[in-house]
């Protein structure tokens, strides 16, 4: 097992597809920062990270798929290695590349947000950036798993793109429903005029959705499990600072409340992502064990 892992890591580091993924991550990370400058503030778009994830998934699928195409996987099995060992050696090797791509793409972002991180403890910073690392590892695990289950790099790429698109669409629906069903914003202040002058009253929002607490709680949990939502939560944390953190004292107080809320959201997002990182490869390995390699 150790020899397989060592060989996989060395191969990935020397693989042209993986080297291209690392270079692309560094370049796109810099572009993400440069294109986010708006006056004296930065406004980050999660689309840049999505592009990086798509690039890494594509090149990882091509690299792992080449192992099937060249017959390398069958040769490893022929000399006595088990399918489980081969699968997890490739998974660990690809995740190593994913961590490198993460560091290369997130470093420009980290350096550009020095002001944003002022006042944050080391633990809070680690929590926020670990959430982004989890997002990278989820899509890497998904890509490698699809490669082994299907034995086709094209199927793996298409599968990852479909999953990513489904997550994005589902995230938008979840966020909209949660926004419209928030009990704290159920009522709004309405101003009206009478003969006695201007008055006000509390009325229910027209777009409010009255969800049972259990249903809303389940929807919140599913939103935390959605990897695309986690990516949005990461960038939204910094964009909230751009809006509140640099303003008057009242805005800065609002930022403190927003910061605590965003950190709590990140802390809640991390455990489900770790579960996905662990269980997707396990289920894929079980399927691969039953696969007949011809």
C-alpha cells in the first residue's frame, strides 16, 4: 500500500495534466484577486473558484483516466495489488495535487484579504480557509470516484459537471426558500397616512413562506451539506466585510454580528463536507471492487 501511494504521488507530481492544473490554479487565483478590485474594496465572485475546480477536476480525470487507458490499473492488479489498495493510492495521490492547487489558488486570495482578517483569531482564519479546502477535496474525491466507477475520463468529467450544476441550482432554490421563510423577517413595517397624519403598522411580507420548524431545519441542514453552498458561504464572508467592515462605526458593529454568523455557518458547513470526502470514495471503492476490468 505504501509503495502504491508513493508511486502515485510521484506520478501525479510529474504528470503533465497535474502540472497544468497547478499552474492554472496559481494563474486563476491571481486573476480572481485582480478582477475583484472595486475602488478600495474587494468583491469576490465564487465563479473564479468554480473555474479552478472545473479545471482541476478535468485534468485530474484525464490523468486518472490515462491509467485505465494505458492498462496501468490492470497491470497493478495483475502483480498482486488489491483493488482497494490501488483505488485509495490513486485517491490519496490526487488529493495531494488538490491540496497543492488549493494552496496555489488561495494564497493570492489570502494575501489580498489581510485587512479583512484583522481582528480574527488564528482559529477563525483556519476555520474559514479549511472550509475552502474541503470544497476542493470534495470535487477531487468525486472526480476520482467517477473515474474508477465508470472507467472513462469523459464520463467522469461529464459527471462532475452535472453534479456541480445540480448543486448550484439546488443551492439557489434552498437559499431563496430559506430567505423567504425566515421568521425574523416575516413582518415588515408599512407606513400609511390618515387624517391624523403618518402612521405605521407591522404587516406580513407578501412573499413569506410559512414552513414548519422541522421542515425549515431540514432545509438548513441540506444547505450546509451542499458543497456549492459552502463555496458561496466562503466568498460571502469576505464580501460582507467589504460592505460593512470599512464603513462607519455602526456598520462595523453590524460587521461583528455578520462575522460571527458567517463563522458559525462555516463551522456548520465543515462536518458534512468531511463526511462527503470520506464516504464518496468508500462507496466508489465498493463499486470498483465489483467492477470487471476487461
